[in-house]
């Protein structure tokens, strides 16, 4: 005989043959079979609610943290529905170097020992034997090496007991803190720990510990990830120490220490000076390999100075400490020796005098007069 099957008894033939298979969706099915003999005789049978297909569980989960530390347990939370009917769970954590990277717990925790990205697999089985599986690429394990360091951008003197330290913002995903160090005898000593990744400068304000007028101070920075691992540390940056001598003339000679930290010589140093008005103005610049400057344009007063190092096209700057020098101004006591006066081509008067007595004089005043006229001055 020939057989025809109507799996949901809706009048549509779904399959032919004595033995057939079918994949049913969730639901309850009434099945009808029609049998036809070789003589053309037909009979049918209907089985009401013959097949019951249950909804499979819907596997799902989440992790308490997606960025985790090496060998630190991470908690997994089972979100499979319907939770009341699920009786078995099987987890595969994809930790290839771990012999025990599976679990049958409902809400397991697992410590990864392989760095990198991991695919987590969960299979959930209900009380009727129905199973659903889900995979998620959600776990990143930081490696066992120290985290990537950030870089100092510059350090700059603010006043006698204050230095500003500026650095580049960290791009580390597991950022925990910046550790700012002052180097003491070549060894880092923590002066501050900054917990916010967006904070990128701090002031070393230590009246008892630093005096920028007598010493240069060096700094470095390290990053800490939330696993507690600390980077090796940045290249150190050191402040400029400015000193000077006032000599007769008057001449003020400035000397300063090299700015250390950019890995190359500064583009140039700017020299700033303030007189009795207290207003600093740039008076000159020298190239980055020059560490001295002589100021001869002086009057009988006290001057303050600082030097500013300028990096390359990034335009980072670093200021030195400020010093004050009182010009050793010599008020002329000896008259200038006028050597001769002569007629010059019947049109001009030529004068010559001794310039060796006051070598740093910037100008002379010449008086002209006759017996019958008032004295007149020119410069």
C-alpha cells in the first residue's frame, strides 16, 4: 500500500511513504495518515494530539566583568529561560592552556590563565531533554606583562617650592591609576597617585622637600592597571636650574642646566627679564645647545630672570626657577678724554674720544657751544 501523511491535519499532504521523518516546531500536533492499497482501496486514521513538541530552553548568560585580570576569578551569571525547567548546564570557557576550562555549575566562576579574547559557550538542557547552546566572545584577559606606560610631556617650575608635571593620557582599558614619582638619588619616590584617567597633570608642592632655586628635580610616571600591575616607568624629565653672576660693566651672566626628557635638545631657550616694574619680557633666544647668556643692556637696578625651554613643533615648554641680580653699575666718575676736534672738509666737525674707559657705554652726549651762544647738547 502507499501512505500519505498530513502532519498537522490541515488537509495538505506533507510526506509520502511508509516510514517518514519530520522536524516539528514547538506545539501539539494531530496527525492524519491515508493508506491506499494496490486495488485502490483507501483508508485513513487520525491521531489526535499525537505529537507534543516542547519549547527548548533559551540559553543566555553574562559575565560580571568583560575585561579581567590574569588568574583572577570572574563570575558568570546564568540567564537561561525558563529557568525553572533547566536541569543541566555545561560551560566551556575557551581557555586553551587550562586543562579544566569547563563547568557544570549553574553560575560558575572561572579564573583565566590565557591572555587575550575568549569565546564562552553555554549549553542548557531542560527536564525534557531539550538543549540550547549559545556562544559569546565577551571576555578579554589582560596579559601577564606590566601594562603599557604613558609618557611625560614636560615638567616646569612654578615657584621656589612648586613644580608642575604634565603627561599624556593613558589609553589602557584596565586603567586604575597614574603613579607620579620624584627621583631621589636616582630612585623613584611616589609624590601622588591619580585615579582619574582624564587627569593629566599634578603639582609637586613640597616646601620642605624641594627648592628649585638650588637644585634641579627629576620626575617619572608609571601606570597601574586594575590587576595591580605597574608599568616599568617613563623616561625621566628634569627641571632647569638657573644661576647667574653680576659683574662690573655692568654685565649679568646667566647659566642654566640642560632640560632633560624630550630625548633631543630643546629647539631653543628663551630668556625673560623683569626690571623694577616687575613685568617679564623676552629679551633674547639662544639655540637648544647653548646654556649661557650675557646681558649687557643694564641700568642701575635689580633684574629678575627666568629661562624657558621650547620643545620641537609640539610647543611644549618648561620654565626654570627665577633669579635676581643687581647690576654692578658704575656711575662714570672720570671724564671722557676728548682726543681731538677738527674741521672735516669745511662742512663738518669731526671729534674723537677715548672709549676704553667705559667699554659698555651704550651712548655718549656731546655738548656744542661757542663763546657767544648758549650750550646745546646732541647725542
